[in-house]
């Protein structure tokens, strides 16, 4: 899996451009979905692809959380934000922690699965870490049916002396394959100095039925839940699977 700059040398920008407080509503929907299946109690939760830990920061007080990510820089951010959470370096397609949990969450990092084989591997990881009757939630950015095509979005965010203008160009170079491309331009203004950085992200795009079929194939009984998407159309999709 390609190591994008935003998750490596530009990881310090993540808390600026996508601060934890912006995830509170989405975390509420995740919490409700987990509680609906698991009931009350401090259940064990594993997040695959935790990133900077921004979603998990809204769940860690209620769940006994463990986190995995492929980027050491993003893990460092999550450890800082969620010091009570156990963190591990690993790829969601292959990591094995040797124990099981009541729930596994794969937030939008699941979107970096580029092929059906990648998805099968990630779902197998979720299954390997779940107790019978455990809950797996996947949160893809888009389905093929909901992707609106070429778009440009921009945000201006500030933290202390750093002002970040982010321009994102999203397009589908080949509609016959299972990937789309996002190009990020970062204009960093600090103490009168302008710095410009660029980053490329390739993510997966699959029909809803592919998600449902592959999760079912992995042993999950799946329910689709929709909620309001973010600006730009990201998210709003929960696939909640119960391990049969």
C-alpha cells in the first residue's frame, strides 16, 4: 500500500485540516450502531486504520480500545490524542494481534483497499479479531453509485501561526477499474512565508453490492446505515456486519 505524504512527512497537518471535533457527529452514529448490536457496557473495540485517532477520541471513553495503523507518524498523533489506547503498527490486510474483540471498526482507511483481494484480506482480518456474534463496521467514503464524478473542494484552516489552504481535486481516470485519484495541494502560510506541497492518493471505488457480497462471503450478516455525508460528499455510509 502506497505511503502517502499526508500520512508521513505531512502528517503534522492532519490535526489542522481535519480536527478531532469535526468527527463528533459521525462518532455518535458509530456509537449508536455499536450499542444497538452490543448493548451497554465497556466493550473491547479494535480500530483498523486509526489514522490520527480523531474518530477514536470520541469512543475511547466508552470502549476499551486498541488501534492499528500502517503509518508510524499517524500512530504518533493518535497516541498523543488517545494516551489510554493500546497502539500497534500494522497493515489491516495482514495484521494479527492474537486475540479477539467485541467489535472491529475500519473507518475511511478502508477506502485504501484497491481491489477485491484487498477487501477480502481486510475483512478476513476483521473476522480473525472478532468473537462469535461480534460486530464489524466499515465506513467507505463512496460507493460506485454515490460517487459524483470529478470535483474540486477547498478548505482554509488555521492553528496558531499556521494557515493551511487545502485544495482537493478528485477524479476517476478510468471508470472501468476499481480506483479513483485525489490530488491534494497544500498552501502553507506561516510568519509571512508561503510553502506549497502536493500529494496524490489512490483509493478504491466499488459498487455497494460488491461490499455486501464480500462481507457476506467473509461470514458477516450485513446492514447498511446512511447518515449525512461530510462536505464534499465523503462518508455517510456505515456497513454494519455481525459475525455469524
